[in-house]
C-alpha cells in the first residue's frame, strides 16, 4: 500500500502533452475526473500524460496505465478487456473501486475508438 500512496502523491506522468489526442471523463459515483493525453507514432503509443483529480486508486491507475502502455501497439491495447487491465494492477479491488481503477483505461479505449472512426 505504501507504493500505491507514493505513486499517488508523485505520479511521474502527470501533466499535459501538446499536439496529443486527449479526452476526459468522470466517474459519477465518486467524482474522479481524469484527462488523458496520448501520442501515437507508427501504430504504437509513444507518450502518455494525464491530469485530473481523484482518489488514490484512480490516480494510481492512470499512472500505471501510462507506464505500462508506452511502446505498446494500439491493436494490443484495443484487444484488452477490463479484466485484463485490472490484472496489471498490483492490488485486488472491490467492484466499487474497480470503477475508479478502470476510468483511465476506458478513456484510453475511447481515444483509440475515436481515432479509428477518423
């Protein structure tokens, strides 16, 4: 738990990216709000940053997403399910806390879905 709190207090990838794809969403159950900034080069995620406010789990999850997804192929990320993503996190969560953890992942999936439409 100390690791999660330290990441929450000082996430490395907190901030905005210029000329990036971005989207923000909120969790209506708890008020968490995350905005994700994603750069893609050659079908791979080259950079991710995020901003927002939320509980320890939502900020920790956004940081874990940014650390784990840089360098990944967009099709690999599109194929991940919510359950696959939750397995990347080093903790088990109640269903309510899973909504917090999945916020940034769902934003990422929505960014990729929007890009597919264009």
